[in-house]
C-alpha cells in the first residue's frame, strides 16, 4: 500500500499541475507534422496522435478536420484524468482486451467527435495554427 501511495505521489509531482480554464479546457498544443509512424486502424490510416496531455500532432491534410481534433482532445482529457502512466497502461490494456474499435477510451473519444463542447474547443485550437 505504501509503495502504491509513493508511486502515485511521485507521478503527481512529475506530471505537475495543469491549469484548467473556467470552461474546463486545459492548455493543448496542436502541432502539424510532415509524417507519423505509419499505422492503420480498421483500414483507415491514422492522421493524428495524442502524444501527451498537452500535445497533439497532426498531418497537414487533417489539420483542419474538426472531428479528428475533437477526438484527440478527448484523449488529452483522459490523459490528464488518468495521469501519463495510468492513461498509457489503461489504453494498452483496453486495446488488447477489447480491440481498438471497442476499447472504452476510444469509444468515448469517438463520441467526442460529435460533442459540441469538444468541437468548439477543436475549432478554437485549429484557429491557433500558423503552419502554412
């Protein structure tokens, strides 16, 4: 029990604190990249990835696709809620147990693709891009 408490405290200290705005958003950077490690899920190529609770990388051809950014923003919220280790372990466990499509974290983020709150946040984040 002490070891678990110590690990939780260490992870909390390592991750630091995150400023949350009044509307529930936390700072996220959307970075356009030239390439991502090739991957396909269900026959679809991956156009973006959440790399931390505060950064999403996205390919240029998807950079203004609001539902995809909303999906990835949902992953940043999950990452913040679960912590880095908790998110990565939970995500991997769910994908191995349920498959990518049915993993509960993925199901939640697919729902965010149509959620007004996430879509508004995604639009605002896309509006900050200066990459052309």
